C-alpha cells in the first residue's frame, strides 16, 4: 500500500481514512441512536407524538442514505489508490458527483434540524430514559465534552450533529490542501476547487441551519400553549423576532412580530395573524425608519426605532420572501456569494380571501402584482360562481368569462365579455344555461355591469314564449329604437322603447301581413293610428290596447270605396260599424298605393342605430387602440345555435387578443397603401368581406340589424321605404368609418390629415364606391321588399310577356310597329323548308343576352352598364341592317326595346327597375343612364297594358306570307 500511496497525492490517503472513520461512525449512530429512538415503544397516541416519530423516521432514512453515499465514495477512493495509473483523480465520486454528495448532506441537515425544532429527541429520550442512561458511556466515545450527568436530549442532539460537523470541516481542509498540491493545469484541479468551495459553503449552511433551529426551538418556550399549538411546526425556522430587534406594526398594533422562513406572524394576545411569504410584498418607505408590507387583503407599516432596525427587518423580510418563492434555502448562505436579486413583483399563486366583502371565501389562482390579482387568473366562490380572465390591481379588467349559478338546480348564467374596474363594460355575451340547453342569449354591450348600448337578446326556440329583441338598451332595460319579435303571437314591433316596454312611435307587423303604426304607451297602442292590410286596405282611426278597431275611423278599400264612421267590436260579435259607405270613388292609382309606407319620418334614419355606429366612432376617436378593439367592436363568436349546442361554456372563439395591436397596425398600414381609386375599391371589398377587419365587423352588425327588421315577419311591402333609406345610411356610415380610420393612420405616421370632405364628394364616394360593394350583403332582404311592393305590376307584366312569347319574331316586330327596314332578317339562318315567319327568339339576340345580364349582378351601376350595352347592341344591329351608322330616335328605339325586353323574359322587372332607380348614383340623374332606365320603364309599363295581355293570336297564318 505504501508504494501505491507514493504514487498518489498524500491528501487522497487522508481522505480515505477520513471517510472510513465517518462511515463507521454513521453506522454506529444508526445502531446506537436512531434505531433505539424509533423502537421506543408503541406508536404515540397524540398527533404531536406521531409527527415526531415521522420526523425521526425521515432522519433515519437520510442517515442511511448518507452512509450509502459515504460507502460509495470510499469505494471510489480505494479503486483510485489501487490503480493510480489507470484510475484518474477526476473519477472520485467526491469530485465528479460533488453536487449529489452535497445534496445528501443537506437533506440530512434538514431532517436533523426539523427534529430539533419540535424537540423530537428530548421527547423520544424520555420514553426510554433508563436505556439512554446506560448508553451515555458509549455515546461519550462518539462525542467531545459529554458529561456523565444531565439530560439525554442534548446528548442525542450532539451525537447526531457533532460527527458530521467534524467530518465536513476535515473535508474542507483536505480538499483545500489537495487543490494547492496538484498542478495548475491538472484536469481534476477545477473539480477539486469546486468541491472545496461547495463543502466550505456547506459549513456555513450547517451553522446557519443549526442556529435557526436552536432559535426556533427556544421560541416555543416564550409562547402560550395556544400559540405554540398554532405555530409549532417542523417546517418553521425563526429568522427574526421583534423582541430582539424592536419594530412596531400599524394599523394592527401587533404585540410581537415573528419572521419565519415561510411566514410572517403578527401576535395579538392569543391570536396569531399569519401571512404566507409567497404573498407578501415589501415596499420601501420614504423615511429611514419605515417600510410597507403588502398582502392580498391587508397593508402594514413597519416602523423601527432607528434606521438600523429598519434595515434589518426590511432586508430580512425581503430575503425571506425571495427564498420562499424559490422554494429552497439560499446556498451558499447570504453574504457568501453575489447579492441576490429582489423578489419579483409579479407572481403566479393561489389564495383564498377571508375578509368580508365580495371576494370573501373566494379562491384566486393566477398572476399577482404588489399584493393584488393582476394579469390572467381564475376566481372561484364556494357557491359555484367563478370567473376566468384578466385582472388589474385586484379587479376584473379586460376579457373575462363568469359563471353564476341560479337558484334553480342545474341552471346558471354565463357572461363572456369585457370588464373594466370590476364591472362588465364593452362588448360581451350573456347566456342562461341549463344542463342540456341554452335558454337565453344576449350579444351586445354592457356598462357598469348592465346591458347598455346596442344588443341582441334572444330566447331559445323551444321555450314556451320565444322572443327576440334587437336594439338599444339603457341601464339593463330596453330603451330607444329597437326591434321586438314575439314568436308566440307572430308579431314584430319596430319602434321606440322605454323601461323595457314599447313606448313612443312604433310599427307592428303581423305574420298575416297586417301592419299597424301608432303611438305606444306602457306596451299598449293608444290614440289614433294606421292599419294597412296585405290587400292594401287602409284604416285610419283609433284602436284598443290590443289593436282592435274602436271609435271613429275611416277605411279605404283597394277598389277605392271608403267607409267612414264609428267602429266597435265585442266578444263573439265581430267588427261592427255605423257610418257612410262611399262607392263613387275611382280605383286608386297603383303608384299612390305604393306610397303607403310606414315608419318614414317617424324614426329618423340617422338616429336609429347609433348604438352600432357609436362604439366604432369611439374606437376611432381613441386612436384605434389594439387593446380596446374587442371591447368596442366585439369579437367573433359562434352563432346562437352553436352556442346552445356547445358545452364549452368557459371557451369563446375569438381572435388572439395578443395580436390585436399588431393586427390594427397592419390594417392601418395597408389602408395607407391603397388610397388610389382602383386600389381603394379592392381594399374596401377585402375589408368588408373580412369579419376581423373593423369595417367588416361594422358591416356584419349592421346586416344583423337589417335582417332582424326586414326578414321573416318583417318582409312586408309597407316597410320598403324604411329599408331603402336604411341601406343608404349604412353606406354613408361605412364611408365615414373608412375616413376615420384613414385619419388615424395618417396621424400615426405624422402626416397631414385630410381636409373635411364636401357633401358632393362624399355622396359620390358613397354611391359610386361603398354602396355597390356592400349592397350584396343586404340584397336578399331588400330585393324581397321590392318584389312584394311591385308584385301586382310584375304579375301584369308577366302575363304580357307570356302572351308576347307566342309570337314568332317577325310577327312580334310587326305587332310592335317596328319599321320593316329595321328588321334584322339577314341575321336569321333558315333551315330547309323553314320560313321567316316561323323563326322565334333569333332577332336582336345579342341585345337580348346583354339585357338578361342585369339579373346577374346586384350592383346598380353594373345593371345600368348592361342596359347601356343592350342599347348599343340594338343600334349596332340596326346599323348593320342598314349598312351605315344609324342613331335611333325614340320613336324607333321604344318598340325595338320592347321587343328585346319581351324576348329577355326577365322576371320581376318592375322590382329590378325601381331598385336600380332608388340605389343608383345621383350623379347619373338626367344623364344617359337615366334616359335608358326611363326607356326601360316605359317598355315595362307598355307591356302591362291590356292590349298586350289580352291580345289573341290568329288561329292560323297565311302560309304564303313571305315573312
């Protein structure tokens, strides 16, 4: 062995002997101390005794693990000393596994000090006092300075600590010596220095841990039994006591302040106020003797007698908080390494509130900042209420979802909306949910926790009284302009509301096609009003509260007859009247009947949907902030039907809110790049079709209001005027919205803002650019109203077209008095034995095909362009027939145009013509388009005439007719 040792460093041999001695000592400690402590009789009956037994069992396991590591390290040393040429110094477990060896030592120290804190050794020694008195002489061999008299508790404490302390001390000395001995460039030198540093730090750690355990153990004797039972825990380590360094706490006025490594405790009499250090924030004071301590529910001011005391307490509380958040003690101990960072102000933790208030007994889990919920988190109340979302300074702020259970079993309310300072504010969704269905859905705006602004409330279809309201709210009640639909009665109310009732001017449309207009008060119609039936009968007079005719009134029948007098109705007696029937009047002109439109003038078009326009204007006025985009413009959600089917009540389909700021920046950047006319048209088309674009969101909300008003029951011809002016108003608002976004984009770039548009320029852009792009969205409902309004004329027109279709081309041209030299017979290609007089649908074919294209587009401008091309094709065909360019006078154009119209067979041409005229650009008034549209209208009216509809074709034609 001496030869082997000669080939190694002397310190390695010393380490071998040191580990041999310590391993044997650990074995003796296990057999002489720990095992007897664990076998000291039956399991203790009291909870504290059982806790002490568990701590001793843990200490025994730690000691056993430490012995196993020492044996493994000893084995690696022996291998190194036997084979120094082949086994390098870096293979020693003590060097290559220094962190693991250190961790085992620290676990033993933690277990040992935990037993010390609760005096587990003293209590276990009392249970077998005779045995331990007999072992005193044996223990003296393990320890230094063990007297032959005195209690055995302290002796056991020394027996489990002193050998380890001596061992670590020798370790450090030998490792430092070895580090000085080996060469500077030796491959193992860095490992030796690192290990020496670790065990040097372990010495300081052991001393600190022992000091804290001794101080904590001594603390219990100074407390009352009640406080001792509350605070005594093996996990507690006393770090500071106000009896050592005085400090006053206000407003609580604590008698004593104890700082443990995991909690801050304020004592008042027999009561202990305990605060988890993970939820404690330290705010430095303004003067030299005070600092603030913040907790989730309370704030305290710590005031020391002098600046030095303030520094001690503030520093110790700060470091204790930091260690508690890390979940482990500092290693190396404070002062032996670099200055540690301050505890983070923002943390992610759970806490249950106890102070009376709205959060009492609620548990918050999520992000905190300076003692308040701040960031993303979840609040849960014992009654089942919970809130998931964003918080700011302790209040719900930003997007959040809240479930509120109802008194009825298995029913609860679900709010998915934006919050501001603890209240719902901005766009959101409300649902009343049961286990298998959704009973009610509200989508719209909130303010101060109540429905306020524009919103849609819809009851489930399966409920006994299905209903829907689309309109304005004020402080949780329907108020202002709104649309109410009663599915049970088959009625739709369009008009003014107040305090959740119909109040003011309003129109009622029934499923039977009957319309009422009048003044409502407290949900009932009062005073004079108007009734329009589907057959155009008109009643003007007074009504009962349930819309029955009563009192003085006048009825105008479709044939022009009038009945004026007094009306009454009784149960089972039907309608009774006493008055004068006038049968001398002529039937009214259909155009005057069409003018019977309801709602015009009663509801100014600019004020109907301010609740929709307003949030957009607020968004633009605020500079289009990304974080307010959802709250002001709404977020994309499932349909009400899909929401009812979905059980994922705490989920909501939304655009990523984190990307809102980036997306609005991209939108404004793109807007600036597309300001030229052609590029602007493409940009607006793309924006309006995008549900995530602000303009697209606005358009979809406006479409929702339009459909709620004019689809289904609302598809009534007497509302066409109301709908037509609404569509034009929406186009103006969309253009104003684009202009607002443009001004924000220019402002962000520091560019000069555009000047206010003149009214003429704005109208040109609205009708020439925006209206054609948005009209397709409103077209189905709008065109349906035109169809209903012009149903009678279109029916007459259709009969005329049917009769004219029986004519061959030449006979029809002759019937329409088209001059024969204008007939395009050259265009007719005849087959064998075919005569001109039998050819049908061949003349002016190109013009006919052009005219048919007006039904392939919803854009009035494109319809007019198709009409212009039709006129061009008619003139081109005539010019080709004449062999020269020829401009048709009106006398020649009209019959040719009637021919083309009859062959185009366009259904509902009257509805098409009137929609084009109402929606076309005012700039075209008096121009070519206006002239052509007037000519087409004349053809339409001509075809409706009786001679067109009742003309009888001859039973046979002369076969010798050359045509």
